[in-house]
């Protein structure tokens, strides 16, 4: 019919392409595809993984030293703190929470839309738990449970402290993941059924249709809500000082307390918190601007979310 | 082109029996129109033909291949039987050209250049060569439906199913879509068309079936069904539509 002539009918019930492929041919075909895929992507992804891993290790070591100077140091070290130091630490924490929360949130949100009952169930338990807990309680739970687990384990106090503090960061990542999962689920569900119908009717497999039809649309529809959640999540890091993090919130608390030594205690505190607020503003602004930029980059007529 | 044969197909959704033993044949190169009241199961019947709905009972053949055989991959069936929907269902996030290319790339595994060539030639065929890079939201309903037809044609299907392709359109668009469908029919495509467009059915259909309450009530040439229906129910329905 198209592009010239096609034989009247070339079908026969036994011809191999008509049959469902058995799992062996599927595997073989799949493996070949994965291999071909790897040739170009190995360099990119492998490189990124190695660099990321090295940075992460450096990070752990660095944070240890950094933390030690505060948690085990004498009071006078507080006086030497500048809010920018806390700001950098906040950035590091945000740099862990946002990617982990986004990745996990995406997977959980997707799991909740599949037809696999077990996946859906696990997804809802995750969301229900982490969404209904105030972040500060989650931080304490994670830190305290880790503390109890490590007690008497012979682990050195410095490593134990580092672990405990990082578990607080994990708690925040899981908290935002729960919110992002719901955003992603809503995005996936708001892609009309007609879209998957059309993909089905063209012979596109369900999995592939997810990647080339549903997710590109769901992602666009989710972006504004994701931007919102990113900014909430950034500001939630200001709770981490309750378990000893000297991030921007912690530094500001300490500096504000120290301003009692000055003649104008209230004014001193105010200056500290204005500075903190400004720095938080800078990070959230950059994050939400970036999301807006991504929104514009992928904007398509007919898929806009209502403009504010 | 291929023929589609439906034999004793039954389908229930829960308690509701929607198809109650359907026998139907769309011969190779034939245009078959299916008319009938809304809710009678016409869409479900079409969706059974490309396995979007799996029948509970009965068989469906594409030429000699029993599509209802569990060993058959549904994806294979669907890439060989095109479908055009009432609501177009173009991929919102893709340009017109990419809408047509998507399945060529991912199902037929064509390279980009080849897929692009096929897409352009099919879009030219439905008169949309100047809209290649437009997004669906920028097109009229009639243009969108023609893209949907080009998307189905590009797969080089052995038959195409149309489910009320003009029911969501204004009169002008109806005309342009029907014109494209007539041409495809005349070029020898096997087509099963659910429609209320009696003008189209009379001019283009080789045969018409009247479908009601999950069964084929009557079938014949357009003249036989529209002018000299044997069944009371067919007569009553025709009176309502032809009014
Ligand atoms: N997926 C489904 N689940 C439940 N009921 C359905 C489904 N699809 C169709 N039906 C029901 O089957 C009946 C026939 O629907 P349909 O085939 O769309 O009829 P028609 O196209 O002739 O209007 C309707 O009552 C409809 O509500
Ligand atoms: Mg219908």
C-alpha cells in the first residue's frame, strides 16, 4: 500500500515473525541491543559514575574533618564561623537530597501506576509513611535509631557521628521522594488513555510506550509541581542542625546566639537571619529558575500547564 | 491487502455482555461500513480485531492467521492492522512528522532518514506536506485526523480500522477526512469503518452491516441496508439517521 507495491499477502501461520518470540531470542536480541547501546553511552555514563564516586568519597572525608572542628571543637570555633561556610554545607546536603529524592520519587511514582499489585502496594506504603511524618520527626527517628544501632558496636565515635548525621539527610531525601512520587504519579495518570491506545494500536510495546509517549508528557506536566517541591526540600535542610549539622541554619543559630556579646542583641540576630534568608533565597531561586528553564526548553503547544 | 474474518466472537465486561457472538468478514480490498446505535458494541468489536480488547470466545483471522491464538504477539497484529480513532489520539508532545515516524523507528526499526522519508511521503499523500513541523495542538481537527491516517498508513498495514473517524469534526473537516478515506479505499485498502456518514457509506462502502446489541443484525450492499432493510430494527434506526 505504501511506498510502492507490497505482495498481496505474505502471511502464513508458521512464519517465524508472526509468532511470539520465546524468551531465549528475546534475551539474545536484548543483549545485543544493550551492547550496542553501551558502545556510546559507556563513556558518558561510566565516566560520570567514576567522577561521581570519587567526589562522593572525597566528600565523606572532607565532611568528617569539617564536622569534627565543630562538634568536638570548643566554643571559640563558633566565633570563627562565617555563614558562607554553613551555606556551602547546605549546598552539599541539597546536592545529595535533590538527586536522590528525584530518582527515588520517580521510581516510586512509576511503581504506583503499574499493574503489579506488589509494586503498587510497596509504593503506597512508602508514600503514606514518609509523607505523613513531619520532617523534623523523621530526622530524629533516623538519627536516633542509627545511634541506638551503633551503640556498643565498637565503631569509633567520629564515624558513628558522621553516620548518624548522614542518616538525617537520608530521612529528608526519603521525605521529598514521597512527595515527588505523588507528583510523578499524578503526571503519569494525567496523560490521557488515548495516548497509550494510539501507541498500542501501532504495535509499540508497553514499556517502550512508557518511555517514548507517556513519560515525556508526564514529565512536562509535572515540572511546575516539581519546582515547588525542590524549593520546599531545600528549605527543609535548615532542620538538620537538630542532629548537629552546622549547615546554614545551624551556623545562623550559633551566630545569633553569639550576638549576645554585642550591645545590640536583637539587631545582631536579625542581621544573621537576614543573611541566612538571603542565602536560602539564592539557592531556591536558582533551583526554581532552573526548573523553569527546563520547562521552557521542552515547551510544546498543547502541553503547557496553566501559566501563573 | 488482507482479509479479516471474525467468527463467533463474544466479549463481556464484568456482567455486561457487549459482544454476543459476532460473525463478520472484511474481504481483501473491501470497504466495510458498520453502522448501529451507540453502545451497541461497535468500538469493542473493532478493538477486538487488533487485540486492543481480547475476546472471551471466538476467533479472528487475518488471512489465515488466527490472531486469537495465544502464541501470536499482539504487537505483531497491531503493526499489521492500523487503527484510526474518533479523538485522533496524536502524540501531543511530537510534531506531525515525528508522530508518523515514531512507530517506524521503534517498531519497524527504520533508521531516521528512511523513517523521515516515509513520513513525508505519507503526509504528502493526505495533503499535509506543509505541516510537517507543526504540533497537533496547532492543527484543525480535520488536519489532525489526516495525520492520524498518515500515521496508520505509514506502517504499511494489511488493513485499517476506523472508529467513527469524523464524529468529532465540523462539517468542513468531515468532508476533507472522508475524501482522504475514499481515496485510500479506492486504492484497494481493506477497511472496516464504523460511521454514521451515510453519504460516505453509500458511495464508498462495498458492504454495510447493521450492528445492534452486540450482534450483526443484517448485512448487504449499501442500497439493501439503507433503502430496503429487512429487519424492523434496521428500518427504525435508518429512519432516525436518514431523517
Ligand atoms: N473497557 C470497558 N470496560 C467496561 N465497559 C466497557 C468497556 N468498553 C466498553 N464498555 C461498555 O460496552 C458497551 C459497548 O461499548 P462500545 O463498544 O463503545 O459501543 P459503541 O462503540 O457501539 O458505542 C458500552 O455499554 C460500554 O459502556
Ligand atoms: Mg464507539
